[in-house]
């Protein structure tokens, strides 16, 4: 028998529960709801008190469902998503809604932002919101229309659209004198700019090793936790970076960065960039932005890039 409506828990408590369940993290759920961690924790405790069951157990990183919590989430998540979808449909009647595009911080700063002027000229009345984040979002749950993902083909969703591949080569400000480098050994004599990232093909050790030189830079290595920081440091002449050539193509074509192919051939990355829709029936504004992203990606694939040689382990 169903619980009477008057005795059903409040929607606010259910929102907090679903937000935590979607993220498996009270901290991230609090960010989604624009609340403090303690406020979300109180919501969960209040819901548990009303139901008289435990819904989550805390773990070293995040939380996990109890059997009762998992059962409630299976029903509550679907119901909440239906409410979100209906609310979005009703709000669209009041006027055009912003098109939200998410991408990693590096892709947003180096690839999307420099190109937004062309989108504004083509569609001056579009309202576009750029969400730069290195976290993988649940597009529909987070109100995001389009995402640019960086992954291998095998990891891309079935409906993902391939935008362009990735090529890796050393790049530097021409003023650094990198044009005179004749080998990987000469390159290692310069300060190297390292992206602090778990993917090995974005590391200097991998690139130098593939070209027969395994020592680290004799001038030291500067490390950055965001890729756009690496490129800004290269532009400032602070060292040589591993360039992800398709992302920084305008900087190369404009002469601000020089590709140091004399030290070794450019290498292919195992990952590529993909466009993902939140729904298979996007509204007109989203279709315009997606078409613009495809057109800009086509410009990248048609641009001149250095010859790519197979990577050696």
C-alpha cells in the first residue's frame, strides 16, 4: 500500500538524495545543488530518519548505496529526470534557452574560446554557455546540451561524432631558439614544460624515449596541472612543451609557436576528440551550435600538420 501524500518526504530531501546518488559524492552533489556539504548531509540524514533506514554508507572516497538506498535510487532517479525534462520543456515556452557546451579546461581555453567569435557572427542571437570542467558530466542530469570528449574510439559512446584526431610534437616560442634543435638530445638541453597528467603519451619521458633519448631535461622540468597553462608558459618562452597540434593549430599557423620536428617526427595520440549530444532530438539552437563545432573541426582536419610517424615503445 502506498504512503499517503501528506506523509511523503519533501522534494528537497529527494533532490539531495538523487544528487548524491548520481555523483556518489556528497561534495560534488553539494556543488550541483549550490549548497554546503553539511546541508546535503542533513538532507540525507532527515530522509533516513523519515524512512527509518540507512541509504548510504561512507567509504574512503565518496559513498556507496545500502540495498535500501539502491532500491530507492532506481525509482527516484527516473522520476526526478522526468520532472527535470518536463520543467525544461515548460520553460522553453518562455523564450530561447542557452545552449550549454562542456569540455575540458584545456579544450575550452585553447580550442573553443578562440573560435567563439565565428559562432557569434553566424548566430548573433544565440545564447551559449561554456562549462569548462575536467570531470565527466551526466549531460541530461546537469542540464548540458553538448560535450566535447577526449578518449579512444573504443571508449566513445555509440552515438558520439568523431571531430578530429590528435598529434603530439614539441613546440616552443621561436625566440627560444628551438628552430636550431637537431636532435632529441639537443631538445633535452632546454627547459621542458610538463603536463601533470596520468596519460603517458602526453609526457616528455614517453616522447623522448620513443626518439631514442631517455634522460630527463638537463635544465629541469616545469610541471603544470592544466594543459592551457603549459601552452601559456611555452608562449612566454619559458620552455618547450609537448604540443597537441590540433588544439593549438592557430598558434602554430600564426607563428606564435614553432613545431620542433627537427628533433623527431610528430607522434599520433591514441585518443581523439568527439562530439556528444545529450539527446537524440536536440532543439534548433543546439543543432546550430553542433553544426558550428563540426565545421570548426573540419577546418582542423584540413589544416597543414607535420608528418606523423608511428610511435616506438
